[in-house]
């Protein structure tokens, strides 16, 4: 059975910013997304990140510092629960869909290290299921398509509704449905075994990073470097 016709688990974070080394988790969702149209089954977290949430970030995901402090749980136990839940999904053999995994999974790794929590990589058993990243795969199967490749653009391109963007559950479910549609449209990825798909993305992400680095060095910054690692940027890189 192809991965596109089986169950998926989707993961998404909303955060205080875009720097994996310094920004914090505000909300998180881990969502079971069946292939047969049954309602998704989410598990969600709202955290008090322990820092001020910038207005720019609040404007995107709708969570203010005051709201997070009043209603959120402490960051450390929440990060432990999130990491354990993601590890359980990967160890279960169900593919984990993460839009721009290099960001979400790297930031989760840094949160673990910040709070003295065993990181995700240390929890995975041999044969853990793959990560599936709609961003990396879309760039691989449709390299020359013009325009944005953010989640909303991918959903529009692959015919998937996204009704509440920047809500962690909505984004996670949309990413899973978009990548299913992508796999059905592009047999070059849809027919791969999960482990083959994961390995393809490691290579594709490195190639995409190298291409972007060459472009930046040619057009704007001769010293530009683009991290090639996927799905997690190594700590202390």
C-alpha cells in the first residue's frame, strides 16, 4: 500500500519568530489524519514561552503574550509532551508530515536542549517512520513553477482547503492533505516506499540548498551559506 492511501500524522508549530536557535514554541499540534475522510484527531498545546511574543508573531497566529501567560502551560513540561508525542508517532511506523520540517523539527530540538529534555533524535528507534515535507517535495517534483511555495500556495495548487491559516491544527491537516494530493499527482514520489521517500528528501533538500546558495552568491551576497541538512539542522552548526 502506498503511503498516500494510509494514515499520516501531521505536526505543526506556531512560534515567537523564525530563528530556530532563539525563538520559542507558542502553540503545537500533532494530528492523526486518516485517508478515508474521517475527522482528524488532534492533540494540541498552548505554551507560555517564558518570553515576550513579538507583535509581528502575534499578528500572524493570534496569540498575545498576555493570553499565553494567562492560559498557556509552562514550556518545559509541554516541550516534553510534544517531543514524546512526535516520537511515538515516528516509532509507530506512521509517516510524519511537517511543512518546512527543517524549521519546526530544528526549533523543537533547540527547545529540548534549552530545557534539559531528551531531544527527538535520541528517542527514535531503528526503523522509525519517515518525515514527509511538502515544501521539499513540491520543489523536487515541480522545480520550475513560479510563485510562492508557502502552505497556502501549495494548498491552492493541489486543491486542498485551508480555512484557518496559522492555526497549528489547520496548518497540520492542510499539509497532510496537500502532500497526499501531491503524491497522487506525481507518481515519482507517490509510489516510493516511505524509507525511499525520506532518503530522496535528504538528497533533494541538500540540492535545493546548494542551488539557493549559488543564486545568493551570484546575485546579492558572495559569502552566503544555506544549511543543507534536513529534517533537522545539527545543533551548534
